[in-house]
């Protein structure tokens, strides 16, 4: 029997959670995952990375403090502060060999300086700090749109540093910073992915589009808040990107050189409605009337909204087929729809989940069905059908229905027909509080919370079959498909079965030979493109049915 791709998990079977000092609020949703707590983190934790020399985890807080973790004794120790490296807002941390790299900003009341620095390790354990990039002071907005520099990452060739310059607005609106910058929106230094040589030092960047476009340092544009990035086995770069105050999906993007990802004209696969001269926010089903941006009047037809630059072709977020983090609000009816339950997709995650930490098992260090998969954290708490909860930090909108704050596993696969990647997903752990980052060490994932606990999740060793919940019934993957798909339904009694495909008008389009395996490989062969009802039958008994799409 073929292995079933691990995108379908359920609350089933042997679920473990170690008793620990910080309670048992985090628990696994898949069999065999062991959960433990390491230590209570310091307030404001923002990023985490493994030091390849000491094999110790380090994490930083947003105010510039950097801590070394001693897992064996469950403690951490302050190693560096902003007074040493210069970043008063620290949102990026990574290592290459013994050198530590940091990304962030030096913030003032109305301006911010983007900074990328490195700390070279000395024999006595101290570090000598050197500036890689320092920007001109550029205007901040003093709003939730101020995202700064983050997502620091070394490319697989060890030749370049990649990092994100976040937006200063939530959705391209005017942000004056209390009247200091009349009419100001985004800036030359914002909403971009940058690449610089790993050995670069003392680069100075003015807040000037002409300079940046000619410099060769701009790798991609149109990202809002690409908070974390990761590389897959094919050396392709991916980034999670947070959407704004409207109920637009959060994004996962394949970051390619020279591409534009839409912000502020497109967010989560949707057009920005502020560009519409007849836009009425009170009639917009994707606007939560409880959120601060709406109450402040920021959602309104904007005749001065920047026109789309000529000749630009936007790259859309990846298609996500579920089953986790895949709720969207219908733009016509306002109804919340679970994409995987109606056999459709969305771009990419449930609105307002705030995806932060991203890990891809590019070296296939995880075992069994988890090998080569990807994982993402989400920061915000889930709300009700309106996307509102009083537990929301800063009064921001929350995911509707979706519980969020989970560790979501993703199967990210390249589709030759689409010439793009697609996603299938499942929740593997839940109960986190303000999770901001995830780090992989072999077959183990570490999750750090902003003001909570550092968690350790040990994944099963030698798993050969996915943890299937028998009550889940029929599973078809991938769906839609272009060449073949696997049809799974448990068969403990080894009874003979057949699979039939029916058109929308009830005509039989395909009938298999009898088979007894739990998994059947359905080949497109001569079946025409279209939408079908798949029926699994044993004798006269219909066991299960599901809509399938062939393209």
C-alpha cells in the first residue's frame, strides 16, 4: 500500500504532552508528538536561531536583548543588549558559522533607521559588532503599519543575506504620524525584500527609489510585512506576509527576483478597495466595524490612492487547499467559508492569523511522513464569526472561526500545470500563546512565545504511515489534480470495492476494477477535465462520496 501524504491529521490516538512547570496548555493534535516546555521566556521575544558552534538556541526580544538558552538546565542568560549592537527594535536573528547577524531598526519618535549588523565571535566569547547596512532616517507612522526591518536569512550558497523592509501603512492609506508627514504613504525603503553580499560592510542607503532601483539590492517588491523567510530543497525562497485590517487572506509567497507581490494594490489575492471611487466601507463585507482603522475613518474611497505603476504584473500568493487555516469571508455575502469543505482554495491563510515563524525541512531531517514538510506559526487568537475577540492584542481584528495560535504543517508542492507551488495543510499542535517563531533541530521543533514559554516538540521517529482518523472517512489527495490522485478509505475487513466518477448530470464517466487496498491510485487517463462526484462503493453499499476536480 502506498504511503498517504501527510496533510490530513486529526485528534486521534496516542497524544502526548509532558507534565511541566508551565502547565499542559500546548498539546499535540497528531499521534506520537511529544510536547515539553523548556523555560519561561523574557517579555517581547521576537526571533530565535540555532548557534551552529555551541548548538545552543539564542532568542532576541524586540527591545534589543539577546539571550542564550541552556536547555539542559532550563534557563537562559542575557548575552547582548541594544547598547552593544545598536538596534532598539530587533526583529531578525540568524547565524552563519560563528557570526551572528541581526536585523531591525533604531527608532525615534517620528523616524526610523534600518539596520543590519553582524557580531563576529571572539575567543573570550564577546562579539565585535560591524554595520552591514544603515539607512537614512525614514518617516515612521506610529501605527500598526510600522513594520520595520526583519526576516533575516542567509541563502543556501552562503553568498547573500536576505531581509525584509516592512511597510509603514496597513493598506496604503495616508499615515501622517500626528500631522508630521501630510499626505505620506509608503516610502522608497519600505515594502521590499532585499539581498546584500554576505561580506558587505558599511553600506549606506538613502531613502531614494532611484538609488535603490539602481543598486541591485532590491530583490522583490510589494510585500507588506514578510516577517519570516525560509528556503526549500530546490533553493526557492518563501515568505509569510501579514495582511492588513480588512478580512483579506494572509499570504505565503514564493519570492522570486524582480517580482512584485501587489502591496498596496493587492492584498491576499484581493484588490485594494480604496482604489474604487465608489467604495463604501459600511457596505464592505470584509470590514469589521469594530476595528480601529474603520472607526478612525481610514477605510474610504481614496481618489489620491497611488495608481498601479505601468507595466507591473503582480505575483499572487500561493493557492491553499486546506485543511487547516483555510477560512475566508465571501466578498459578496460576507459568509465565512471553510475552503476545504467546499472543495476550493484560497490565497493563502485565514485573515488576521498573523503568520510569523516559518520552517521548511529542506534537508529532510525529520522522519517518516513529516520529512520535507513545512511549518508555520500564527500569532493572533481566534475570534467568532465576526473576527472579533476582546483578547485581541491592541484591539486588532482576529481570525474568524479559526482558532489560530497553532503549529500548522504544510505540504508545499510544485504544480507543473500552474507553474507555481500549492499548499495542503493540517494542524499538528495547539494551545500556544502569542507564538512568534519556530526553529528546527533535526527531528525536533522549538516554538517560542512573545511573552510566554519556549516549547519543544519531538516528532515521531520512523513513522511510515500517517496518523489517520478513521472517522474522517474518504480522503482524496491532491484535489484538484491534473495527472493522478490517491483515494484513501480504511478497509480493515479487506472487502472488494469499486470507484465511480459521475458528471454533474449524473452520467457515469469512470468505473474502476475491484480492489481491496485502502489506497487506490486514480489516473486521469482518458477522463475529461471537469468536476465530478467520486463514489466509493462495496457491493450495494455506498461507503463515501466526494467532489473531485480534474484540470
